[in-house]
C-alpha cells in the first residue's frame, strides 16, 4: 500500500515506520523535521505541519491510507480532516491514548485519582479528537489506544486486543511501541475496526 505517516520521527511513529517498511509498504513519512526520519528506499521523507491543510493536502493525495502519530495537544483535528476530505483518502488510522479507556469500575482512566495531573491535558485532548472522529459520517477512521505504559521495547508479536476497557496483566497495563506497531499495521492490512476505537496490551 501507499501510506502517509504523519509524525514519522516520533517514538510511536518511528516504530510504525519500521513496521510498514518491513511489510513492504511505500511510505510518505511526514514530520516537521524530516531529517530525523530514517532513510530507506521505500520511504519518502517530507516536511509538513499536521495543522496546515495546504501543506498536507498534496502529500495525502493518492494515498491508500493515512496514519497519524502526533501529540493530541499539537493537533487541531479540523485541519487534518479538511485534508483527508479533499483528497478522499480511503482509510485513516490514529495512534490514540489510554486516558479514555475504562477501568473495571467503568470509570475512565483519566478520571482516576491516581492519573498523573501533568498528563491530563494530553489525555483529554485525545478524548476530544476521538469524539470528533465519531461525528464524521464519511470517514473510515480507526483509533488504536495503547496500554497505560507505552514505550520502546521488544517486538514479540504476542499481545491481546481489547475494545473500550484498559487491558491489564498481573496488575500492569503495558505495550511496547514495536508490538503496538504490529497491531496497528495488522489492522491496516486486515481491517477489523472500521469507525471504532480498540486497544492493545500484553
């Protein structure tokens, strides 16, 4: 597939880029600083701001799918939506957040008293973007929320998928960016969650 990856130089984005390349996809890797993107013959590094529709539109035209892996507080989703609609991209996938997932009690993770205060603005911004996507009747979107602990680690290919509830294993909620990327590109290649949010964890 031809895939545009926005935020390709970030923590999640770089793992997603590696997974896309390993599976043979052609990637337009988009970042504010494209020189930070790993070079590969399947990758075309391009500079653009996710909030600049005019910059994004020509880069998204003709793509089979668009993936965004950008901080929610840095994202004004209406600009990206404008570019997606103008280019009629068949599929949009977003790296979501864990804050909107629910605990066993039914309470959102972000509303738990133990949730770090400094992370709340980012979590709430991600929840707001998800709600905006849910109001888009003509967009084939998918949001994959990671587990609570989300950092670089191993690519094991062994994980569980869930829906709206935070996944726990022995009291921990975690997933590596590498295994997250496996789950996301699995969804890209074999869609199971069109117009849905789902989650991945060990």
